């Protein structure tokens, strides 16, 4: 007897006969899927007439029953009832949910496509008798959906829906993510899509083309099934620890950078290019300022290659996305600096598009940028400079933690106080159970200070060059080197150099040169015990 409470949503196959490779059939592809780990099937045949649809539905239903897998029918409640399928999936423009439920009766599965938090509020008001699961999407752009009415929501949009389910107490409602999900991004989606409280993660993912259009649907399904159960996303070849800092750690970081001399590819704004190249050289590393799309894969494969991506004035979007893909594919780090994140709508959309395009190892921004990313900002940014005004340390800590947790990355939030939080949670993810206690409040976080150094805000691109410094330090680590330690070392060294340069300079012009000198000197000496900046755990 079928019990809708115990349905496994983890690998949900949605059919589309329009994309079958020659030599396969709808039946043979679904069968290969079922034999290799598909846990739920939806028949979605938009172009088929009723007679054929019913015939196919009967055959696919019989097949699913052999594997004890429920069959869901897209849109056609009449067909679902006629063949006694286990459920129905409807979209926002299909028959209203209460009427669907009335026709289906209480024991069938009812799924709904959801893209907005207001839709979650409605399903919560209907209560547990109505919707059993939602398809959250679309996550990424996809060719499967012709004329999509919505734009892709990205992992952050999915988190918003999970949060809304929690706020509205719709605990019964299961979730699958859908739209543009492929082996190249599934681990990242599962890893990032955890509600802000850590209580909810996705119950599954929906795929269409990866199985339906596969020349070898069995192998494709095995691959998907493996990703869903892997539990660790090792997105960079570094140690994603729990915030530990060893006594010799800082010194060791610099030793490794000296030995490995990382190549730091800069995709950065015009103002910063020369400054960033000189800072990189001062730190024993090699800069390459490259915005050539066709060479990113070659660069990413060079040992210790690291990408600094700064959106102050930006290269062509397709070039930048290719670079993100290239570094992600080989597990090399990307440091992201979302310059002027909320200054204009254009920057907002651009930065969000890039943020949803890959997994970042570190996100560095000034306090305005990080507050906006955390959606805790009180005002829009005027330009690319950090906000002025009184410093609310609790608010900045909260913002740093939130961004780190939601993007599953290390975050640096700069200003007089530099906050660092590590939201990588050791690369762990799991379906359905949430974060297993790793929350915004419990991730490692610390603050670095060295007293006010006002002049650091009076030269251009000082934050951008901290980005270069972080990239050099992360990139210089040996395989399995400690990511958090490298970021802390970079920020401590940079702040200490700022202090030294401020004492030696005569104004903002000479401060700029003194800063490069101080970075060079502190790096070469490698005596962290003499650095004047200090950190405090939060
Ligand atoms: N008042 C201050 N006291 C001490 N350090 C500061 C102060 N203001 C900035 N800094 C330091 O200067 C660097 C740049 O930080 P800031 O927040 O100004 O970045 P930013 O606005 O992104 O810079 P830019 O966009 O010009 O590159 C950081 O290392 C930060 O620690
Ligand atoms: C001045 C300026 N304009 C765009 S980027 C940049 C460098 C500091 O962020
Ligand atoms: Mg900046």
C-alpha cells in the first residue's frame, strides 16, 4: 500500500519525450532511471495528445510500480485519476489548488511549482491537507522550459523559499529544487541551500535532460545518485576546518606562499590593476591581469593558480562566468569582491548573477557591501566607498556571519574593524536534515583591529588590494592547507602594514607607497609576533 508520508523525493525525474536520443524511448529512459536510483517520476508531456498520453501513462505507471516508485502526472488531473497515479503536479497557472485537492481526494500526492515567498504563505494558510511538496524554481536558466515567465532565482532564492516555509510553519511540506540542475552545480546547490536557521535543507532535486537526453541514462542516473549522497563538497583543494588557528599557523602560511609563489589572476577594476599587481609582487606572488575568455582554463590549471574577481569595473559577463567555471572545475580558489554591491540596480543584478554562478572560497567587501549582501543595510550605497557613521559592531558581526553562512564561504567585512567568519561548515551537506547544528551563530567568527587608521580609507582601492593579499595567501597554501588561517593571516598582515605605513607617510600620496613597502617588509620578515594588529574571537 502506497503511503504518501514516506515518499523519497531525493532524485525526482521529470520526463520530456522531446529530447530523447535516437535508439531510446520514453519507456527505456525511465526504466534506466528507475533501475539506477530515481525515486520519483513525473510524466510531463506537453506536446502529446490525450489518447497517447493515457497509453503512455499506463505503461509508465506499471513500470514505476515494479520499483515501488510513485508516479506523478503533470497538470492532467483527469489522466491521473483515470490511471490511478499516485499524484499530480500543477503550476501557478493551472487549476486552483483547493479544486485539485477536491478532485484528487486526501491520499494522493499534490505538488505545486513555487517561486515566490507569497506563494509559500498561501500554501501555509491552506494547511497540511493541501500541498504535499513544492518544486522550487527555476534555480538556473534552462532550455527545458520554453518561454519562462520567471527569471532564475539562484541558490539564494531557494534559501528565501526555505526560510518562508519555516516562518509560516509549513513543516509538512517537502521540497525539491528544479531548473538548470546538472552534475556541475548540484553539489553546490545542495550545499548552499540551507535555511538561515539551519533547520531545513532540500529533500531532493528534479532533473529532466540529464536523464531524458542522456545517451547512457543508466550511467547518468548513477552519477546523480552518487552526488545526492556524497555529503561533502570539496570545492577547493584546501582544508575547510572549524576555525582552528595553530600557534605557528600564520608563520606557516607565509612560508607556504614564499615556497609556492602562487599565480593570482586578477579580473579587477581599472583603478586597482596596477596597485594590485604591485601588492601581489610584494607578497612573493605572480600577478596576471587577464580578461581573455579563451585562456581561463589554461590559467586555472597552473599549480597554485587563484582568481581574484573584483566587480568594480567589469569584464564581459560571459568571460567572468567562464573564469568562475574554470576555477571551480579544478578546485582552485576564487576570492570575490562585490564592489559597490548595492550602489545601483545594475551592480546589484550583476553581482547577484555572478554570485549564483559558482562557489566562492572567500567573499571580501567593505561594511556597506557586506551589510547589503546580508540584507541588513539601512541605506543604499552612494558609490563604491564604505559607509560612514557610527559603527555597530554587533550588526557587522551578524552581517558577516549571515553572508558566510548563506554563501558557504569565508567572509571578510572591512572597515576600522575587520570581521572574518567561516561559513564553509567543512564542506558538509545533507538532504532533508538541515545543517546538523551548524548555524549562523555557531560558525567561527573573529574581529581584527589595530586602532583607527583613517588614512586607509583615503586612498583608492585599498580594499581591492586586501583582496589581492587574501588571494595570494589562499593561493600559496599547500594542498589541504588551512583556508581560515590563510585569510586571518592576510587580514592581520594588511592591517599591520596599514598601521606602519600610516606612521611613516606624510599624506595619502606617500601612504600608498609606504603601504606597498610595509607589505613587502612584513612579508619578507615573516614575524607575526611583531605585527601590531590583533584579533579577538567572537
Ligand atoms: N578607519 C579605519 N581604520 C582602520 N583600518 C581601516 C579603516 N578604514 C579602512 N581600513 C582598512 O582599509 C582597508 C580597506 O577597507 P575599506 O573598508 O575602506 O574598503 P573599500 O571601501 O572596499 O576600499 P576600496 O573600494 O577603496 O578598495 C581594509 O584593510 C580595512 O581594514
Ligand atoms: C574608484 C573606483 N571605481 C570603481 S572601482 C574603484 C576602486 C575602488 O573600489
Ligand atoms: Mg571595496
